[in-house]
C-alpha cells in the first residue's frame, strides 16, 4: 500500500485554515487594490474612460511636472527634520518618564494625552497657536520682546511650523516603545559601567544607546514611512499653501485622484512613493549592521 | 434559538412593502436637513406608491462619498450636487438626461424658471440637473454701523445708480476703527472671497475665463484693476481684515464688527437664526466701472443614470422644484432664492416680516445674474490659480499685474495640457 503525500501536514492545515480570513482580507483589500493601482498607473483613467498609455504618467511626472518635484521636496525636508527631531524628543521624554519619581504614572498619562487628540482637532488647535494676531506663539514671543510672524501664511515659515507641530506627538506610541525598551535594559550593564567608573553620559552613550538601537531602528523606519504619508495637517491647516510651500506628497496624490480625477497619474505617484520608501528602507537595513546591536549577537 | 426561529417566522409574515423605494442624497446644516426631511415626508404622503428616504452625508465628506458612489455604481436615485462639482461629474455621464422627462411632462415648464437657474443645469445642450438652493452674491450691511458713521443707506444709493465700488471703499474706510494700541476693533468690509472676486472682475469689465473655458483672461487690464482694488482694500486702505485678523470669524458679519459683507443671500437664514443684536439688511452688489456684479449659483438636483426607477425619481425631482416645495424652502424658511420666477415676484417673497427686507435686491440679482465660468476642469483650474491669488490677498505680492500675469500663465499652461494627465 502506498501512502499519499499530503500537500500540508495536519497542524499546518489548521494554521492555514485559521489564517484564511486574514489572507482573504489581505488579497481583497490590500494586495488586490495595490495590483490594480499598479495597472492604473499605466493608464489614463478619469472615472469614465480607461486608456492604456504605457509609461506616460511616469514620464510626465518625472520630466514635466514641477508640482511633483515640489511636493517631493516638501515631504523630504519634512521627513529629514521631523523624524530625527521626533525620535530625539520621544527618547528624551521616555528617559524622563523612566525616572523613579513620585507621580510617575500621572506624568506618563499626561505625556501620552496629546497623542490621543484626533489629527483634525489638534490641527485646529495649532491653527490658533500659530495665528499671527491672536495666537499663543506670537503672544509668548512678544512677551520676550520678539516680533511675531505669519506662521502659516508665510512661505518661509509654513513648513517649519508644521514640523514644529509634529513634535506634539512625541509622547505617543513611539515614546511608549522607547519606554518599554529602556525598561528592558538589564541593570547589570549600568552596574558594571559604574564599577568601571563610567559617568552618566558615558552610561547613556555606551549602554543605553547600543541597547536601544533596535528600537531606534524600528522607530526610524516607521517614522520615515509616516512622514511620507503626512496629509491631514496640511489638508486642514494650509491646504498645501501658501504658494505650495506645504504641498505634501500625499496631499498632491489626493488632489490628483479625487479632485482632478487623474487616477492614473495619482496611482503612478503612489508607486513612485512606494519605490522611494522601499529604497530608503533597504538603505536603512543595509546600514543597520553598523549601528544596530541585538542582544546575544556576535560581532566579528 | 426559539427566539431566533420565532423572529424568522414573524419576518415571513411581515407585510411586503410594495412602494417603490427611492434614495435621495443631500447635505446641509441641521436646519436644512430638517427641511429636506419635511419635504420628503410631504412627498411620501402625496405619493403613496413611492417611499423616499433621505440619505444624509456630512458636508465635509459629501464630495468624496458622492464621487465614490457614482464611480462604484451605487449612487442613490436622486443626488443633490454642488454646482462646483456638477460639470465635472456631468461629463462622466453619471446623470440621467432630463430632457425626455421635461418634454413628456405637461405640468413642468422650463420657462417658469429663471434662465440662470436653467442654464446651470445644462451640459452640452442637455438638461442634466434641476436647480435648487439657488442664489446669488449680494451685499449685507450693518445699519447701526452705517448710521453711527452718518452714512446713507446703500439701497438709496443703488436706486440713484451711485452704489459703486468706489462708494463701497469710501464706506469701508469710514467704518473701520482701531483702538489706542492700533488693534482693529471694527472693519468696513470683507475682501470678496472666492467666487465673489470673479463678480468684481466682471464689474470692472474683465473675465476670468473665455467663453469656451479654455483660456484664462485674468491678465487683462480690467481684471488686474479689479484684483488690485480688492487687494488694496486690505493692504492699502486697511479697511478689510487680513486673513490672520479675520481668523476664527473674529470680524464676521454676525459679530457686529463688520459694516459691509459680500456673501450669498443664503447666509441670511443663519443671521435670523442667531438673532443678531443689530439692524441689518441687504443691497445689490455694487456697480463697477463697466457693468454690474450680479452672479448666480445653485445646487443641482440630479437623477442617477442607472436608477431603476427613473419615472418615480422624476416625480420626486419635480416635487422638490415645484411651487409647494419652493414655497416652503424660499418663502417660509427663506433658505435661498426661488428658482421659479412667479414666486420670486410674489408679495410673500418680496415683503417679509423679518430681515432682510429689501428682497427686491435678491430678485434683481437672480434675474440678472450671470452663471460662474465653472466647467469640467474647474477643480484643477482653481487649485492652479490659488497660490497667486493667495500671494496677492495675503499681501506677499502687492502688485496685482505681476500676480495675475503669473496666475494666468499657470492656469493657461494647465488648461493647455491634455485632460486626464
């Protein structure tokens, strides 16, 4: 008697069975739409007619579309400044909140609260803060004898105002991950360092940072991806202005897709963003070997 | 289990609703939606074979929801569409052609309606929408502020042909006040917002786009003069609030700190509801050096191309634009201006008991108003134009000729491109 070989063994069968709902959802709502958008990026699609145009959308974007480059530039500047600032801010806050002081839980809750405010609500709040006539920021600057500025309607300041606003979220999920990372560092490392005469700074530089490097790496990747997807703040607060100074890439995609009905072009923009993020993530993974340290990992 | 089974059996015995079910998609503030409900209930009572359900979507999400429903072929039978979006969607054949219904229906006559209202619903020679919530640009004025400044009623000036843009500026300067620290406490006028500046351009003899809507004309001397006039109200004469000064409605008309305001007549419903503590009325938009500034704009009531009940949908649309519904909308509730000429000329419309009292100005506006140059590429055209308009009205560029030259070049470059790319 010959045994028929199963395609999957019994435990795997049940595993696949239980993940099937997720797999179906993934194919229908993530992978499927992605593939369709890839196809659309090679078409001229305006919700009424569909025409295959080859790489024309990509050619036009790359060589004949100043606003594409402008929105990419705005987004890159935002990412380059806001991501490191946010990581440093979240790490600093996590270190503060990791101190064993009275009211530690209260402080942690307070630090986390701003990140619970919906993006639209916090955008409206910051519009008030930045108002050049009645805003809090200009009032404080005036109190110290500095002149104010038109933060959101001046081309020179608008993007920087949104970058500053991004720090509003430093006490959110990223800080919680840092906090968990800090609590996972064994006290024995610090003890050994102190016995060797290491100062506080040296302990931070040579114990905390290397031990936290996987967390920093994780936050860096997610931070850059999030920065490329910034939309709500610009949509609510500046509408991409003044003079396209805050025309973020995601806002530009939205406009092309849902305001101008240029869905082929918008799909091409989305795929260019995907490729950019893929390259950036690959670079980060490539360089991570030099600065990310995993516990128990042997380095030659 | 018994409960479920009993429920299923009860369901089997439930009477079958044989009425034709229609869905009507609309947006608005709570007051407007209450009227939509009231009108729909009225229609359902009068038409026992049909049941219309109002599908309400918040204004902030309305456009996206509507587009997605049309694109996914799940749109309701009747959809109210803002005119800014109407031509863009109409050319995609989402709307049923209404000419066949109009031709067959002896009770419905297009000649009952203002030409401007009919024209807005026409696309490539075919009627694709019926106008509702129709209105025009008008000027609101705070009678108390003008009286304190010793200024004559604008309506009296209008009757003498003296209500001009020069006069508006003169009034605005006279009504603007600053405190001891130089902070503004009262402004004369608001800078005409979009799309009011096109009306100002029109009064100065210019045009935004040519008749075929494929060429921008804002760099003409007349258009530049109009744009410079508006920018100067804010930056030269300082009689209109800057964007920052006007943020969060600090100098909105209802605060009583603004003497004159360019706005739609539809805004009067809000002022009545707020019961503002000052006397106010409306007057026509001013005369320019080369014409008037009358313009009209409404929403279109459209029938979804693939509705399964076109005849019933038409009956509902006819009801909403008929005399009974218009009487409720525009005479009882005064949401906007009637599209039916006989109602706009009726005693009840022209002589109300609450402000605004000068309804002649409203009737004049809708009778003589031109439609806005809104075509299928309106969204991208206006987005392309906005940065330079921002530069001018935010004071970054003081010279309108320079701003309009750049704006015109940008818009024309965009319009010259093949649509869809």
